[in-house]
């Protein structure tokens, strides 16, 4: 995929994954699904929260150029495992994250649980207009399973049925479940680039090559 570099006054740089130094294994796995990615980052920035906010805004501008109109969703999972009990199933994702969310947010989301050897893990899909940028960035720091999804013609049930087994918390690459969903759908998956010491360097976006190629024109 041809790479485009856009340098802004905020020192944000847009690069293809190969130019940004991503591993050949990750790039190859994406290519096998006819997918690719782009990185929007400011590696030398000092204010990591501001960088994430600016990179998120730039990602939305880019997606607007690709799709023209799109819906935004937040997909997230709870890293904590809850007991597989009636109470555990009732509390779920929102109860366990408590004050991170507005009190009425649970009613706006669709939630499902995945049995694991240690108990239940909860996942959720909710429209982005119910989640502020500040909350999304906090989730990127706190929950490794959090993604922003731009798509056309999708709804919460598509995410639930397509991700019935949830997805892994890995930061280094896109989980297989999400990659498979992106490879057959008109969607772009975005998440924060956050280093091991908690510093935010920007965002990365994954999707089908034919959608991402529009951003390079």
C-alpha cells in the first residue's frame, strides 16, 4: 500500500504501517484478509492526552473523506472476569466500571458475556454519540479491548453476532475476530496507540485496502 505522510502544525504524521515500522507478520496477516492500516501519531510529543485527542480528530476527518457519511460505535470489553452467577450476569460491564460512565449509559448499549475458565467476560457496543472523546480516551488507557468503529449500515446486533466470542486485549495487532469482521464489512477500526508506560502516541486505523486507499489520494 502506498504511504502518505501529512505533517501538521501539531506534528501529527500519517503513515502506512510499513513506513511506521510495524512488523512484517502483522502487515502480512492484514494483507491475507485484504486489509491494511495507517498510523496517525506524534512520537516526540510531550502531552499524550492532547496527542490522542488530536489524532482521533484527524482520524475522523480522514474517515469522512473515505466514506462521506458513517456511523461511529465504541466496542469495549471489561478486563476483569466476573463470577458466572445470576448477580455477575446482572452487573456486567457497566456495573464493574462504575463511575466511568454516565448513569443512563447502560440502557443505550447492547451487552453480551463470554464464558471463560475463570468466569464471565463482558463486551459491549454503543453508539459513539453516547460516549465523549474524553471517556473513549480513558477507556483506551484502561481497557485494552476498546475500539472505535466507523461503518456504514451497521448496528449493535451486527457486532454482537459477529463478535459472539469477544476479542482479545492485545495492543500489538488487531484481534482476529475484529479483523475478520472488518474484512467482510465496510468499516474502519480505530484505537489508541499507547505505550507500555501509559503514554498516548496517536491512533491506528485498520480496514479493507480499497477503503483506506481513498485516504491516500
